[in-house]
C-alpha cells in the first residue's frame, strides 16, 4: 500500500494531472510552493514507523523541508530543527533571492537555498495569516491583531524587522 500523491493540473478543459511527487504512508504534506523553475518546495511531517512497519501517529514526528525537481526527484531533504510537537507549517515561499521562507501560526522560518535553517523568528501579535515576498531578501507577514491587522516586513538574511504597520478594523478607508 502506497501513500498519497500531490498532483498539479492546469486549468484547461483538456488538462491532464501532472504528478509532482509521492508521499509514503508515514508522510503528511503540510504546505508547498512551486518555483519559477518548476521545482517544488514542500514541508512534510514524517512519522516514525512501528516495528511492524505501520505508521505510529503517537510517536515523535519530524518536519522536513524538501526540494523536488520537475520530474519528481528529490534534490534535497532537510529536517527543520526544533519544531514544536504540534507545529503546522501553513505556508512556504520561494523568495526572489533564492531563500526559502515558511510560517507556522506564530513563527517565521528563514532558510538558505539549500534548505539549511538560517533564522527562526517568533513574530509579535497573533496568528500569521499570510506570507509574501516583498523584494530581494525580504518577506512580509500579515497577522490579525486585537485591533485589526498588522503587516511586518523582515530581512531574510538577519531576521531584522524593517517595517511594521497596523491597520485598524474600525477605520473608514473610503468615504462616499
């Protein structure tokens, strides 16, 4: 018995699905992105197997960052260090500078182009809603706050906060 497959299908009437890569039974896809070159960068939760070869959902699981070529072959796999037991990577971004960015609900993770962990930033505020590339070497996160939303821009190389802006829900932006 095999695992699941990630398929990509173009939005045309005659499109045939293209298999990007295959997951084993003990692997769960958390998030992925496709680069301009057609490579896939994915966060995969890997559960240990029991002595009988079954997936042990109660065991400690690791989260790995994978880079897969357009034919489905692995270019590299890197374990993401120090991930909390219940952590879920919700988004991945291939930055315009070659860096890789990922977010959990409360952290921004920065990786170099080989998947090695550069920085781990616990962001202020509440749950991260969106991750966006905002120029060479920079990523922005959007969060909900108690008063509305917040956007913060970070420098990928050193994790420095470059810009932060709050948007209040009760503010009237357009007057008629």
